[in-house]
C-alpha cells in the first residue's frame, strides 16, 4: 500500500501512510491519495466497538507501513475514537451525528486521529513538532483539543482579534500546557500569512500544520461512512443515499472513498451553501474557484475547495464526475426555514450546516432512503439557531466543560516573529 501526490502522474514518489501524514502537503503542491483503494475486509461488522471497527477498516491503508505496526494503529484508534457516533432516526431520514466529540463537530475525528498518529511517530523517532494553525472558527478548537497533552507536540493557535465569537474564542484559548493561543491584531488572512511566512523561514524548523488536506484527517473521515451505511443496511435492508454538508470537500471525499472500497452506499450527494463553485462546475463543466461568500453556515464558506483535487483524481473525466457527484446550493433564507421546519415537525434542532443537508434531502431525495450527515452540534451556532426556534439549545457536556476553563492567550501584532 502506498500513497502518491495528485500531481505525480507517473507515481514516482511513493510514500507509506505515516510518511504522507507527517508531510501534510506533497512537495509538488499536490495532495496525497492512495495509489489504489483496497477492498473492505470481510471481518468487519457494526457490532464491533467503534475503535475496533475503525482499526479494521484502516488496517489495509497502513499495510507494510515502515513506521507504524498493527498494534500502533490499534492504540491510535483506541485513543482517538473514544466518544459515541449515533445514527439517529427522524420520521423521514436518519441523521449521522458526528458532533459527540470534545469540541462538538466532526473535525474532532480527523484532528484526534492525526494527533494520536503524529504522537506515536514522533515518540518513536525522538523528535518534536510544533503545529501552527490559523483559524477563524471550528478547526482551531478541534486541533487545540486533539493535540492538548500529546507528547512531543506543541500547538500555536492564531486567531484574528475581534472576529471570532465569544464561545469560539473560549474554545481556542482554554488550553495552556503544550497549546498556546495568540490573538492577532489583524484579519484571518493576516493569521494565515504569518503561518506561511514561518514555514518558509529557514531559521525555524520543526514546524508543521494540521489542516484539512492532511491524509491523517481524511482517512478517519472515511470510517464513519462505512460504519453508518452498514448499520443502515442492517437495520432497514436498503442502501442509503448519504448527503454531506460540504465546504473544502474533505468530509465527502471520505464518503467517496468509503463507497469505492465497497461500503453499501447508494449515492453520495453534496450540499453547499451560497458558495456555488461545485454545483456550477457540475452544471457547466467549467471549474472556476473563487473567493468565498459569507453565510450563516460559515464553516462551509469556501469558494476554492482544497480537497477538490482529490475528487478530480478519483473521478478522472467530467462524465465520471457527474455520474458520481451531485451538489446543490442552499442559501441562508432556506437554511433558516429548514431549521424551523425540522424543529416544528420533529422537535429536533439542527445546526445551519446540517440544515443545508436536510434542505437538499427535502427538495431532491424526499422519497429515498437517506442519511443526513450532521457536522456540528447546534449549540455551537446558538446566535443563528435560537431565534429561529424560540428557545435555548442546551450545550453538550463536553463543550460546557470547556466554557468553565480559564482562558489564557497573548495578544500580538500580525508579525510571526512574535510567536517564537
Ligand atoms: C468544516 C465543516 C464543514 C465542511 O466540511 P469540509 O470537509 O470542509 O467539506 C461542514 N460543517 C461544519 C460544522 C464544519 O466544521
């Protein structure tokens, strides 16, 4: 089993999974993908505990890995996947709730798997790494939480002053120990620029990133689709259509990989917000990445989806892409209407991202067997959700325990030298 960059057409530079994970981005600027997707092993069933299930799905992806043994992979899965992943039944669909981790969003799966894998590799090599992360929201919190107290690793979180919500800021600054937070006098773009400058400064070494293009975040995002589809088939005897609220399309790439290795998934459909790059491409055949538009499903505000290169690699022609991928855009007013409808009809509260998925289901898959992917807990977006449903949304225990912790951070100028 080996991995190559999406831009390495002759497959010359071959890495094992652990090497690709430590590298993040390939040196040619491409993204690492499996050279060939393995087949789902037959000894997998949904009665296994989730960490064991994940281990068995991932094992072929780490076959002959130079740096990680089977036992290592088992330890990593045990450490990373220690929270529930319910498939909830509503009247006309099932909802895969991916928000029961420590920061109440699906990014916990990828960030935790990446952190535990990096820790394992670095301890063996007796090396240290510092993760730099610029964030305007969800990612920073998930990464900070996942890397907190991991050996041989430290994190510097950068966020723009005055531009993150109060609850979000608390999730970025409540850590300490090996996780330091910096409030930057500047914009999110300034934060990103600082990280990039630090990476190319020859006097600094041992720096890495944890962003959503890392293979270590993608692989665990495949596992829950295998799990949910098998569970659905076991319960209802039919293959589901899975609808994924998408931004950088990392989450849905996991779903396409799950389907390719043999999971019982009828189809994967994407739901995006007012950022219409993907639906327009599917409509016209012209791929036209652009700047993002702001919406109330802000974790999906992406105009140039970074994992699209992996989908282009998976589906080689426009025709093949169209026969596998469908995508619809849902604008803010429709998101609001959906949150309200679902609450009125079912007493169930969806976050704005999840509501994008539900809108696509209602409009395009109303009579099909479906799973909607719920990417975050609605309490993370209370300022949007609560006025619509006219009541407060209770915070999950994991999140409220973060709210009680002491906030520590340094305020700095938009100059990366102040980080070191
Ligand atoms: C990151 C995120 C998304 C988008 O996921 P991609 O992998 O970027 O497509 C959707 N919803 C929430 C809540 C997120 O945090």
